[in-house]
């Protein structure tokens, strides 16, 4: 399963585990920490995050308005295009 994930995403499982561990120590009310985390995820996925999307994500995360499933996330991302 992990091998398939690595092939599809190009992201190594070790990197994902390190990222998951960093979530445990993140204060999701701290805008600076949230921005750093967003940048790490974007770099890891090799996907640039525009300033507009970064602002939207920071606001959603720091206020606790984080979507509960992937469909909600997709709708949120498509609205801002």
C-alpha cells in the first residue's frame, strides 16, 4: 500500500511520517506555524501554493473552520479560483 502511495504521489513515506509528527507539535492557532506547515506540505507535494490559497488555508485553520472531508476541501479550493 505504501509503495503504491509513493508511486502515485512521488512523496516518500518517511517524509509523510515526519510531517505527521510535526503536526503533533503545531499550534494551529499560531498563524506563523500554520504558514510554515502549509509551505512544507506544498514543497513536499511539489505543488506551489498561491498567496491567495495560503491566506484562505491559514484563515480556515486558525479559526477552526477546517472542512471535515475531501469533498468539502475540493469545493473550498474551487470557489477561490
